[in-house]
C-alpha cells in the first residue's frame, strides 16, 4: 500500500489551451472512466506493440478488473477534449518515489503537448516525494525524448527478452519545480 494518501491536488479540473483544441481539461479519473481509459490504452499502445512485434505487452493485455483495482492504489488522471478522454496517466507513491506509468495520448491528439501536460500534472500530485521514476521501451525514442525534455535522465536499461529492453528514467522532485 502507498504511504502517500491519494489525492493531493486537482480539487478542480485544470483547463488548458492546447494547439488545435478549444479546451483541454485534465482532471482526476474515476472508476467509471476505466472502460474508456482501457480502450484508449489499448489503442495508444498499438504503436509500441508494432515497434517490438509483440502484441502481448502488459498494456494490451491488462484487464478491466486490474485497472479498476489501480484506482485504490494510484492517482489516475484523464485529459478530456471535445467530450472524450484523449489522454491519461497514473502514478503512485512508494518509498519517497513517485512511480509514473501508462502515460497515453490518443494518436489523433499527439504532438500537441498533452503528454507533457499530463506528466507535469501527475508530478504535481506528489509534493512530498523526493524523486520521480518511470520507464519505457528502449526503442521508444519519442517517449525517451519527451521524458528527457521534462528533465528525466536515463538511469538503467533492463533486458526483458532478446527483442525487448526497458529504459528507466528518473529525476529529483526538485527538478519538477
């Protein structure tokens, strides 16, 4: 169980202007959003699966039940534009570390800064941690660039199979300010 009680912030939805959109809202996701988030996750991770020629990666095989369970241990945010969920991210605090995962943006809404804003907003939900950590596929150059622009540094790479390696990145919490 997390030592950091969810939710610190986002008492009100965060409204942003984003290129090509009238309004983007980032707010706390609720368990009733789970089906839409899981569908978006499975769409967003198709490119990762193709990159590795592996459609059995965990984001594509996650069940609705396991996602709903995450609502009790993680903060899950959603980005809403044009009446639909177009992005999401989740994180949990553990041993003074915020572990960030499953940052997703609908393919039709990518390259508009939504991923960067979700990342910053989820970091803001964990004001008492000392560092942030996340991981992505080692071949996912766009993801690695996004994280490096947000001050994350590569800390290690772990081989999962001959074809798949994971790159871990982290940054001190004070770099988020």
